[in-house]
C-alpha cells in the first residue's frame, strides 16, 4: 500500500514561517482597517462645532419686527433661514403683516412668516367673515401658516365673562377652513407649567424672569383663571375636533416640563408637531437628570420636532453688532447642545453645565431644517 504523501512535511520550514508571517500581517491590517473605519463612521454620524455654519438651518420662531434686513443677512451668513410669527399682541397685526409680507416678497428663499388674526371682534356677527378674509390675504402674501396666541385661553372672555378657550365653537369655521386648505396652525396655547408655580418652585430662570416682568400672566397669582390642565385639555379637544388640521404646538406644545407627557400627546394626536422655541432650557433641565431619556425622545419623534429660538429683533435693536453676537451665541449654544457631546452652559444658569445630546446627523437635519423646509413654499401644502 502506498502511503499518502504528507504534504505538510514536504513544505520547507522557512516557507512555512514566511506564510504564517504574511497571514499575520494581513490579519493585523484587516483588524486595523476595520477599527479605523468604525472610528470614521462614528465621526461621520455626528456633526461637530465646525459644521455649525455650514449646515442649512431654519429658525421657525424668530420674531422679525423690523424692516432692517441686516439681521436677516446676518442669519443667512450663518446658513439660517427665518420664519417670523405674527402675534396678536402689543405690536399691531397690520404693522407686523406689513413688515413680514414685504421681507417675504423681497427674500422669498431666506424668509417666511406665520400670519395671525385679531380676536377683538370675537362673538360679533362679522368675526368669522373678517378673519377668513384676513387669513386669505395673509396666505396670498406668502404666509406659511396661521398662528394663534395665549390670549385665547388666558385673557379673551366671552359676553358672559367666561374665558374663551381654544376649542370654543366660535373658532370652528376658521379652523375648518385651515384644515380644508391644508394651512398649518401654529398654536401658543397656555404657558410652561412653571407659570402656575410660585417663583421658588420654578425650574428655569428664564421663566422666573418672564413672570417677574409679566405678573398678569403668572397664573400662580390668579387661581381663578383657567388651570394648566384646562389649557392642555382645550388644546387636545381642538385637535380632536379638527383631526385634519396640521397643528404645531409652539414652545414644546406647553408640555416642556416632561418628555414623557409630550410623548403621550404625540402618540395620541398624529397631527401634532412641536417647536423648541424658548424651551431648550427645559430639555436641558431634564437631560441633566437623565440625558438618555431626552435623547431617545428626540430621536423617536425626529419628524415632529422643529427648531425655533423665540429670539426677536425690532426697531430698538440699534446695536447691530451686539444683537448679532447675541443671535450667534444663542444659536451656536443650542446647536452644540443638540448636535454635539460638548459640555454647554445651561441657558441662564451660568453655574450649571450639561452634556450635549449628540443627536445623529439625520435627526439634526430634520429638526434644524427638513421638517420646516416645506413651509418656505409660497403656499404650505
Ligand atoms: Zn414667540
């Protein structure tokens, strides 16, 4: 019987050593390349500070109450487009409409605005007709949607002296019109929950400062006024009545105090979206305690959250450089908090710092731009 050749022993020892060495080199290169590509893919997954100016962004809640367009140009230099909400408050609606309509006309790709309407003639025979005609005029001037304000629910009263809430039947014709014509409603209804608390229990300094200066809205001092729950209840009933109405809850839809509460509302009302305007401090307050919870919330609802700052410029903003610096500082700080894992100083709390959420690039793109992009078309559809 012929013994099979033992191939192994036929290979000279030197060759064997060389082959093993080559194998080892290949394995090492493979492992190194693999770990390196993991590193670069994790880098590519997130933005960093140098991306801030490069990435297209939209601030959907920037009160542009002046015809001085230097601030718009400054925003543009940082790759920000602006949407200015007209509001039924101190400055006349006609003047706001005049300013924002003109800027929209001159800079349609850089600027947009939310129209609004006055409730002064509420409960009169011509309220609906006049309001609908003003809404049509606003949309023709390029408005991206219509905003309502907290005066509904907090100051407006009916003939009997009762507070008029947002789900009042007197608004049905108007909200039906918006829904039928696919015009989004931006609603600042109610206030942060802090509004119903005494100063020492408020969670964020910006709220404390606001209610110190606006005691008429500090509901802790007015227990006879509608409660926080009344405000959220009216908001919910409005959405139930008009399920086809696109509803953007300004200021985290007034559920800024708990990402869990807002999650429940998002799940219950598919038409609901929310802007972040002036409520990032509330997210920071929560993420300082449980970063992962806030991060998971923003990733989960990435299609429904829209960036807004609530900054404003007006004819008093004469120190252009100083105002511009403030705009840049606020935007950059909020960008760093949402897009990177840098440690940032919490807004209005110089002693408190919080780690950034480092949301993935695609989430940042949606929150800062893509979710709002379509509001720049002449008619938001
Ligand atoms: Zn605002």
